[in-house]
C-alpha cells in the first residue's frame, strides 16, 4: 500500500509542476484566455457580452469532445470516489515470505548454504553448521581463497539477502546509519593497518602464510614430508591456495617446492583458480582493490549479523527443531500457531491498542488474562537455566517441560552429559558436570540398554526396549 501511495504522490507532483505547460493551457481554455475579458484600452470586464459568448462556445466545444470520446469508447467507466478509496484501503503491502522465513521470524539461507558447500572456498557441511559458522565465516576462509571473484560475489549476495530481509521484517528500523558508521570505521582501520586479519592490507600474498603451516626447513626431501600424513599435507596446500589433487607423493612434492620461495615465484599452474598471487604492479593494484572490497563486505556482513543476532539464533533453533520432530508433529504445531494467531478484527472497536502494562498473556478473546489467574498458574515466577544459555522460563509448567525441549537437549550435548532423569531440575553447568562426574565414578545411574533405551510407536507412545519388544512379539504394536 505504501508503494501505491508513493506512486500516486509522484504522479500528482508531476501534474502540479506542469513541466510541459498542459495544465496551464487547459486552465486558460476553461477560463477563455487572458485577452477575452479585456477591452481594447486594457480594462478588465469579466461580465462583458463578448466574454460570455466565448465561454459558451468553449463549453460546447469541450462538451462535443467528451461526447465524441464516449462514442468511441462506450464501455469505459470511470470509478467512483468510494470505489477508489476502497481499492486504496484494500491494497496489500505486497510483502512476500518464503516457507522457511515464517513470516519474518527466521532467515532463509538455504541457497547461500548450497553455494558455500559447492564453492572452492567453502566446506562440506550441513545447514545447521553453516548457521553456526556464519559469524566467523571470514576467519574460516583462508587468505589465498579470498582473492577469487566467487568469494566476493558470495559475500555480496549474502549481504544483499540480509539487507532485503531486514527491510521486509523491520521496515521502520533504519540500518543505513549503522552501516555508514561501520564503513567509516573500516576505512580508518584499513588505512592504519589495524583491521584484524588484514594488517598487511592485502599485500602479504608474496610469501607463504605463517601459523599452522609445517616448517619446511626441517625436511630435506618430499619423502620426509609424508611422515606428516596425507591430510596434513593436503590442508597445508589448501591454505596456500595450491592444488591438492594427485597422489600423496605428488602433493608432498608440490608442497616441498615452496621451500625457501615466494608464492609469486611459483608456476601459476600449481594454484587454484583465482588464488594465484599477482605478477606485476598492475595486477597487484587490482588484487589490492579486490581485497579492499572483500574486507569491506566482510565488515558489513558482521554488522548485519550483529543486528540480526536474535533472528539468527531463532533460525538455528527452528532448524534444529525440524530435525528432531516428525512431519505430523510439525503439522500439529503449525496448526496451533495458525489458531493462536490474532485475527485482523481482534482489536477494540475504537481501534485502540489493548492496554497491557504488566505484559500479561492474552486469553482466548485477545485481551490480557486476569492478574489472579496469572499468579494462579505461577506465571509470575521466573526460572533461568544456564544450560540453555541463561534463557528464562515463566511458570512451573514451562520450566518442567523445557527439560525435554531441543534447547536444553542441545546444551546437555554440548556439555557431553546424557539428558537422563537423574539430571532433572539441574540448570547450572557446574552442577551438571559435578553430578555427571559423581555418577560416573560411582557407577550408579549408568545407561542401561534394556531399561533406558527408548522406542516410540506410531501413536507417539514411548516404551523402554524390553517392553517395546514384548509388545511387538505379541502383535500389539
């Protein structure tokens, strides 16, 4: 609807500016011209007989034009004022969401994940791991691989997607001032050489990078490099931007050929596409300009991810939930969300927003529930769980239910602690680790296959292994 209003405002502004003079001519024709009401000596006489005659002739000329137009186009009807206003009110904003975005609650980065997996600078990872490594994407990609045009295009497309999502999900939040401040800070850090990871301003590709690369001075032949293992040699070649194909001996020979030499002195056929260092001053200038653009896009991506941190975490939780729930459970949850969604006419008749200073939950009528009912269900009690990332749960029922939810289960897996009944009501990391250590040392409460392994039937009922096998043998499942 905003786009329709803006287009109408632009058309009205163009009409009143009257750049072609058509409006002025039409007004002059309706009024009979400037010289109609003046006598020979210049006196104005708007009620003169000549002016009256001219106005009548102008009126009948316009009437004749209108009748001719309707005779040629008899079926064209102009909309009434009421119809025009109703069409303007009924116009929708036209914001479109994909199924993964959930109406603006989650991000849809599936396409970018596929591009990252298939790119030479990417890695074979699942969608959930891609969301986890997205804030540290710039640190995980090796420097030689950042010189490719594919990496620059990937970063640009990812930033455009996040900007487009922010404009649709939060249209009243202005993010451009924040991005301009980040760009100004980036230019200062780039000029001073203090930008993390870009202290050399993209000019350090002439020598092999230091750090995790093996010390080639300690080896005298490619055969000795094989003692490091094939995976270590392959990883070292990938960090240098060299091809990692062939046998283990060929990879070791290729890596050994860089001993005591700069990367720009090597044959360009040894490098991957887009990873070869520049050979002359012009190529170095182009590479520096490309690295400047890539580093700026990386800083802009970090700024966008800082703004959309909550949305990214919600996306990660939604993806993890989809991997743990069945299709029937997902459909049931979707139906519940559609039923709980407020209708367009749920507001008060006078159009005012419901007054809810205590932020009480809404009831079936769309209004806050009474405060006594709020306290009766214990929703005024807050329970924080450190294992869930200090997430707060309001009410005893929600607190007890969260021990079986994906958020708490993921936190227990990160601690490498089984989420068994012994760890109910344990919400701190120190208590969970201490209890797990005590149970392990005591040997009590260890996982037993017959008693602790759970099976689920088609109706969602959960049994232990022994009961499930007994019912299955009897044909009751």
